[in-house]
């Protein structure tokens, strides 16, 4: 089993990273994709600690839409920073997380779009998939993905929370969908329907640790070991076995991000 998206290089895991990794391995995880904020020097430095603690991890570097305006939003600056981080990280397998967030609007929307475009262009140049964050920005997200030919490298809509129509749109555009602990929430009925119909060869599962802990851990700090709960929920919804979900998502992960 593999956690396709977590943030265990963050401050939340600074005091017990080894224990978190131990629990993940004990739960049967072979690894995870650890998301690193390219514009956070401390988090980038802790990426080395994560790799040392858990050799099975792979890394993704990107500038999140929340911080798109950091540094004044100078054209090309974000992509240059991400490219520099990628160059120093042999285990880097993706550009992300990147995208648009119109819910919080912590950066102006025009700058979010500019930085998103720049990082897609970088991903195409270095031939790496992208990890997409989109919130209340569906149409602009798909428009930019199409205009920037992001389908050439593919990637994943992480922590997917859209409806069946959006899921079909993402799959048709050549992307994977990653389901998080939200799929375990009883009232997430729309997402339950997505879990039933997403093609098995486009499915991933994640924790988004330290956020969105699944039932029965809801309200606590999330961690990679809890991805087993996501797999169990998806298996129930699809009327299959957890082992089948495990095999498929592991294969999809390896195909997308490399062994």
C-alpha cells in the first residue's frame, strides 16, 4: 500500500517522524509521495530527514497557490525555484502541489494562474507529472491544463472532492484521481459515488497528512498509516477487496511516479 500525498516534512512531524514512519511500515505501506513546499527552506531541509527515515518515499516540489505571491510574484521566479529544488533531489518524481485555490484567495487569482502555468511548463520541460490542487476553481483549472498542454505529462488531482462529472472530465483529460480520508466521512455521499465509478487504473489513495484524518481518527493529526482506512472505505464502496484496491493503487502510483 502507498500514500500518494502527504506532508510529513512539515513542522507537525518534527518531534516524532521516526515513530510515524514506523507505524506506516507496520501498517504495510511501502512508501509515499511527500509534498515539499519549494519556497519553504525549513521544509526543504527536512526532506533529507524524511528520506533518511523512510527510503521508500518519493518527493514532489512545487509552489502552492496560497504562496503564489510570495516574493512579489515576479514572472518565472516560482518555476526557477522549483527547478533548482528538483535538481538537488534525486528522489523527486513530480511537480506539486500546484494549482488554484479560490476559496481562501491567499494570493491574487492572476498570480495563482501565472504561477500555475509556469510550473506546468516546467513539468513539461523536465518530463515530470504534476500534482494538482484545485478548490472552487474548476473551470479555470481545466482551461489552464488544456492551454498549457499538461496532458503531455499527466498527473493527479489530489484530494479529489468533485462530483462524477468533474471526475469524468479529469479522467478524459488524462489525469488520475486521488481520494483522501474524506471518502470515509458518512455525509460525503457525492464523493462516495465518485469512488464507485473512477476507473481502477486512474485511482490513487492518500492521507494529505497532517490534514483530513479518516474515520475513526477524525479530529486528530493524520499520518500515512491511516491510508489503510481510505483503502478499506474505497473497497467497500466498489464492492471489492482492500487487497484489490491496494494492488491497483500501488501499480498506478509506480506507473505515474516511477518505481
